């Protein structure tokens, strides 16, 4: 055990939109059931994810005890670019776009739309808001009850003025706040769009995953002055989660910066996923490779992404016995928020 460290590093969460080739049928490989996993009864019995259908990134559903993937939302002229669960995982919001690209320095997203539905009623999807065109957006749950949807758009043809719009929505999809401000970027610079804060503490406030001054990722029991080293930090810490009983901490690291020399290789080393046993004070699972390793925890089940583009897929594993119980691999790739893609840094 080590003494409490004096300084912590800042932590940032990010997500990127992506695309891939069309795909319709699920992988035909046999996939084991999830009967051994004791998913808590109040939590969902499956996951929504993004993959291609008829050439468009669409919303799919996969039950934890199923081997088939079902398309639940698809539009000919819209692509799903981002998905978010409410904190209790009972409500799903997602964003679609009619078109997106990067013709020059700035990207563009046209026909951005915000939808929501109750987890168990995807057929009752509600359109909550829309934006004709924007440059950037952010989209995340500000707390248990509020969804933040923020966009930045050019307000003039000379691209000298940017309008930043912030909207807050209730869990039912009702807009509670709508604020806009315009900035002359030649005088004030480009306005920063909001980012989701990394939640590095367990829900009961007992444990936290942090970075100490020696650049180690550590697990700390907040009532104690001591901590345990999990692993040396060699990539930015991007996501932290705990199982409901705090038995395990799940940690994701990712580096998709231009400084990553492997970024454009066939098999890039951009991310890592770690499962740490709080009780045994040891790493039980550690995988490395491409993609962002974004994840969700459902009871004893961990669902995480792996890879970019056509090579991307989703893994479902039992945290208790550290066994992989299912894989989702569709033509064109699959992801939890979108189809993971490497950022475009070219001007």
C-alpha cells in the first residue's frame, strides 16, 4: 500500500462519430448464452448499438441471451452518429445526421436530429430537437435527470461568427432550456464546446480511480489515506466504471492523437481495457489494441468495443469468471456510440 499522493491529473472523456460499409445479417458463428451472468433484474436485458443496415449506420438491439441482432431504427436519409443511455439505463437518446464531412479546416454536420425512447419501447421513438447544420456538437447526460445537447455553427458566410447553442432536455425528451450566444472568432477566438466530465468515483462514493504524480493509475478507498497501483499510465485515462457491489473497477485508456505513431497502421495500438479486482487488489483482465474500448456495465456483464471501422466489433463478457460470452461482428463494423473511426486530422 502506498501513501496518499499530493496531485492528480485531469481526466477527459471523448467520443467520435464514424461510418462503414453496409451490412444486414448477424455473424453466423455460434455464440454462447449468458445464463451464468447474474445481471441485476432492474437493469436492461440487452444492448443497443450502431452498425450498418442498407448502407446506413443504424440502431440495433442484441439481447444478452440471444444470438441474433435486430434492427430497431433505420432511415434512408439519416445515419446514427451517437447514442447515450440515461444513468439508470432506462432511457436511450441518439443523434442522427443527414450528411457529415470535412472539406477543409472545419468539419460539417447537416440535418442533425435528436431522438429518444424508453429502453423497452424503441418503436415509440420521439424526435426531440434538430439543427440544420453545425460544425461541432456535444451530447451527454449532465446528471441523472438532464441531457445536454450543444452545437457550434457558423452564423455568416465569411465564417467569422460562430453561434453556440445549448439545450437541456428532461428524461422524457422535453426541452427545458435553450440558450444561444454568438462570438466573433476574429476577436474572441473559437468558443469551446462543453465536454463530459469523467466519473472516476463509484456510485456510493467509496472508491475512486485516479492518476498520481508518478503517472500511475491507482485505486483509492476514499476513507483511507492509502491507495493501490493498478497499472502505469501510458495513455490518457478515458473512462472508469464500477460494478454495483464495487467488486471490480473497469478502466479504459485511449490515445488517438497524431502523436500515436501506430494510428494509421493496419493494427493500431490506440487503447487498453483493464478489469481490476477491488477485493484482491489485482488486475484480472487486460486487453490492448485498436479502437477506443468504450464500455457499459450491466450487472455482472461488461460490454465493450474493439477496433476501428470495418474491423470494429463488440464483446460481451462475464466479469465474475472473466469469460467472453458473446461477440457482435457485422459487416462494416459495430460500436456502442457509433461505428468507431480514426479522427481526421488533415486540413
